[in-house]
């Protein structure tokens, strides 16, 4: 048994020994990327969380709520420093974050060692989904392989052969391409990883042209995706080699990419067109309040606040009773904007994954049109390796 697993057991025993009193407020520390090329992902997260809190009347589970936001600057050491500040100085009750998986991995152990619940509304690294899982960690987004698994299943069904794969060289990049290959069994033309901070893909475009694959599958989040898709179209490759993506083209990046993304197929767990009451309210109020259409990041962040609200309400504000709080979070008894949502045994989501196509909307601007379900009630490949204390 790992030392920190023993600490979790001892902490749970201590909680059982003394009844927890109801808290008089709840403080949540959010760690995200608010600056640099991917800063709008953090902005979407912040806007959606503030909207959720407004919908709840400024309270979470009936408790007055305070949301703290800090910028990790896309640096793991900065994420760890913020996490330690939240734990030691700000005395937060929970932490939500981060945008990038390498930052989530870096701050994960200090947070769970402190017996503090951490909920990831974006990153879903495989290292935490399997043997490294913890009862204190939840993901309201995806496991990093999932979108790519859906795309792999889609292209396998289409019978597409000789696909060229690309992703940034960090934890999520490797997870995504691993997920794609888990469901796609056809021929791979090549598998290329580029530096996480690379924004110029001219050399890669030349290499792609020389290989001449039948199709491309790429993962480039945030600003990286904007640059890649625009350069791909401008190079002339778009007209010759179909481009398929995951976590790359969404409502946060599409306005900047524009018509260069038309015709592209991507994978998703959420779309503004999903027909359920929670999603209709979320999309309408988000667009009205902020003046732009939410992306998956916002949908997941909105769900995160509502998940926490349901759990705090279930324990009647006794958030110091960690065992009861975790059990309440596991039930996920809240109206998700995704409709179907529940937690697997490793605290990662089981949900539907869809295909989307970029088309011209009624206003003439590019939009993401919801397509068919690619994987229904889909979990992840690592849950069987997770054995929580």
C-alpha cells in the first residue's frame, strides 16, 4: 500500500471518530490557464462557473460560496505553487483544475495527500485513472483517450486506411494517440509528436505532403489548434487530405479558425444542440451573459459546480465529513448539460461521445453540427486498474 493511501485510510478513520459539523461557507480554489495561447480555455471555465453559481443564487449546497481563480501560466511548478497556497493560506475546501494534464499530474499528489477533494473539469490523465487513482480525485470532463477513441471507432467503421497522426509531446498527447489506436486498427502512415509550445508547423506540412497519407488525425488544444488548422488550410493540404481532430476545433477555437475549419469532422462529449432542459438554459444564459457560445470547457465547468452543489446539499453542509462528501459526489445526482452522465469506479465519467461537423450556420458563420453517437455510455480503459482504499 502506498504511504499516501495509508494516510487516506487514517484520515477516513479520524472522520468517523468525530461527527462533522455543518460549515458556514464553502471556498473552492480553481487552477486554470488564463494567459498565453490557450488562455481562453480558462476564461471559458471561469465564465461557466460564475454562471452556475449565479444560477444557484450565490450558494453551493445552501452554503455561501467563494470561488478563487489563479493562472497556472501553463507551467507545472506554478500549478503546484498555487495548489500549496490554496491548501495552506487560503484553506480551500476543494480544488478544481487544471487545463493541461502535465499540470494536473504535478499538483495531484500534494492535494490528495492533504485529503482535499480535487475535481478536474478539463484534464484527464491516464496516470490518475488507473493504478494511481485516489478517492479524492474526480473528473467531470473525460479521460484523455476518450475523444480519440470515438474518432478511432468512427474512422475504423469508415474503413479509412493510411492515417497520419500528430499531437504535442506531453502526457495528454500520448494519451490521445494511444486512445485512437485502441479503436482504429487500420494502417498508420506515421505518428509524430511536436513540442508543446510549437506554433509554426511549416516543416510538418512539408513532411505530410511528402508522405501523402489518406487522412490526418491530430490533437492540438487551444491556440495550438488554431495555428495548426489555419496553416493546414493555407498550405493547400485541406483540399487533398481530410483532417480529423479531437480537442482541437470547438466553440472556443472556431471563431478564430473561421472558414478554414469548414467540412472538418471532430469528436465531442457535448454540443450546444443537445436537447435537454439543463443544456438549453446553460447555452441561452451563457451566450446572453458573455456574448459568445460556450465550448466543452464551459459545459464541463458548469457541470462541476452543479455536481459540487448536489454533494454539499446531500451531506447537509457537513463538508468536513470527507467520506460522506466523496460518497455524495460519486452519486452525481445533478442535471448534467450532457444529459447522460455518471461516474465509473475510478471517478472518471461514463458518457456518450459524438461526431460533429463544421458547417455554415444560419448566420453564414461556421458552426459545429451535432452528428451521431460514436460511443454510447463509454468509460475508459484504465478503470479496471483502479483499486481505491
